C-alpha cells in the first residue's frame, strides 16, 4: 500500500516535470519560429511589398556621402605635407606644414555667394605666382598674387593703375588678404603647393521616421541624396559607368563660367555646327559667353558647347574638365572628344552627385539659368529668343535646376529640388539614367522622399 502510494507520487512528479520540460521545449521552438517569421514578415512587407525593390533594398540604411574636401584636409594633415587651407566659412587662411598651421591670417573678402563670381570651393594647387599681377578683367593690379584656378587668385588689396585702391568690401571672386599677409603667404609657398578652398555646407541630418509608400521606377540607375547632409535616401548601381551628355554639358558650363569673361563675345565658326536638337547658330555671328550658356543649359545645344570648347581650346577644355572633376571629388570621371566633335565623358551617379553639390553651393547661377529663374538685371536677357527649355520641371517652384538628355525612348537626368521638411527646405539631388518615363520616376522619388522621411 505504502509502496503503491510512493509510486503514484513519483509518477505525478515525473508527469509534472515532463509536462514542464515539454512546454519549455515547445515554447522555445515556437518562439524561434515566431521571431523568425515576424522579422521576415516585417521586413518583407515594409520593403518588398510596399516599396519597389530598387528603393526598398537601399532605403533602410542611413547612408551618408563623405565630404570630399574634409577627407582631403585630414589626409594632408596626417601626411605632414605643406598645404594652404582657405576656409570661407571661418574667413581664415592657414598654411599647414607638419600637420600644424604655421601661418594663419583672416580673409578680408571673397566672391559673393550665389553670384557669377562666387569663389569656387575645391582641391587645387598654386598654379603661378606674380608679385603684382594685372587683372585683364578688372584692369587692377593685384599684389602678391597666387593663381589657383583660371581667373581666381589669392592676393592682397588691389589698386587701379593710378594707385587708387579698390573698395575693401569688393571681390571679383578672388580670396583677398591684407597685402602684408598675402606677401608672407606668397614667400612661404611654391608653385604646386596644394590649396584647398573649403566652405562648410554640412549640417546635421534630421531624425526621420520611415513610413514606406508605393512607387514604381523604370530607371536603370538612380541616386537620391541630400546635398547638405549627404543623407542617401535610395540608390541603385551608383558606381556603374554611364555616359550622359547632360553631365558633360553641366561641367563645360562650369569651366566656361570660371575661365572666361561672361561678357566675352565669341564668333561662331562653321566647324561648330553639328547635329543638335534645335539648331540656332549661324557662321560669322557673335554672341556672349552668357548667351551660349543659355543654349547649353536650357536646350542642351551641342553647337553652343562646341563654341565654348573651341574658345577655351579643344584640348585645353578636356584638360580643364579633368582638373575641375578632380578638384570637386569626381573620382571616376574621364573625358574625350568624339569623332563628331562632340564632348563626351564616362562617369557614374556618385560623381554626378558631387557635381550637383558643387554647382548648388558654388555655381548656383548656372542652375538658375537651367530652371529659367536667373536674374537678368546685370547682363540682360539672352540674345536668343523663344528658347525651348528642355528641362522637365521648369515652372515648378521647388525646382532649383538640372539637365536632361533623351536617347531614343529613354532619358537620363540630374535634378535638384528644395523639398520641405517641417519648417525647413532641404536641397535634394535626384539622378536617374535610362528611364522609360523620367517624369514619372522623378515625381515618384520626390513623393517618396517627402512622405517617407519626416522630421
């Protein structure tokens, strides 16, 4: 009797133990599958089902484009190499050697932001030096001049041939120091010394919540990123080599504005006339650089591009394009002139982003020409009338500028929009190539950015 009772008690305990053990095992297995299923379904539903695969696969990552110039500054400091840093945000020029600032002076003046003569940020070097350079554009002497690109110099206080100094608040785009400070820098640096012109455009990326929404893209390559913060909203095949003519024309417009007097008259040569979307030029007629830029930036004129390239010198143009691309961080871009005398390049979406960023912060007036919002009170309206602006979003108040190229049934383009985020507007670059419906693609991306990422 006693033994039977013990047996019952032991069996009861064993059943409890077995039930608990089985429950733990089943619970663990169940939890494993539930967690796995839940995670899979959350990601799958939010990305694969509600966001198209091109955006969905990239958008969940908070990516940032590194600031090219900040990287270079740190590289030079670590190497100990002598270099000049002109910080336009702090209005200070420093000469570094051995990783330390051995000379430091205040910058007295720079080119006005947003103007035709805005000082260009970038990676340069001291190209030439002159104790007293006579500017052919301003007809003024510039003491202790150090050229770093085209018509842009570091120098002391300029003065007219009769000895009258220019206004201390004026700069035609050069970096002006006090004359005695310019002399010290002049004597300390040599031709070839690296020179970085830096302006801090970076800002903190706002925290954004993800609320995915549907859209369909037909573009083969795309990149969507904030020009201020470097925040990448979405991308696909950004390193894939592409050859969009709009990128070559944008960069040609940049060097034309930086290396030539905007009011310079150039005569059309018969050799400039090639097949283009809207032929307008006639041999032996003259127009200003300013006028040709309108044809390039609004109508994508190959003829106007040829005029500008010839005026700069065809081979020199390719060299200048390469120098500029390197200066602004277009690391994978190369240029050539085709047999049909058309300027072409091989680049990628990441390099085009660097070009848009440079233009937005340093050559915005070129973007305003492309958007047909440029101020005309200085140089007047262009000589060409009834221009057919090829850029697709002209008239859209948020469109800053850009360019587009059509190739058969497909199109490629680069656009900048100032998109509202709360109480602020962020400059967003949208780059797409080989799109079957570029208007729909860009519109879908804009809606995605504005509705999916909230402050």
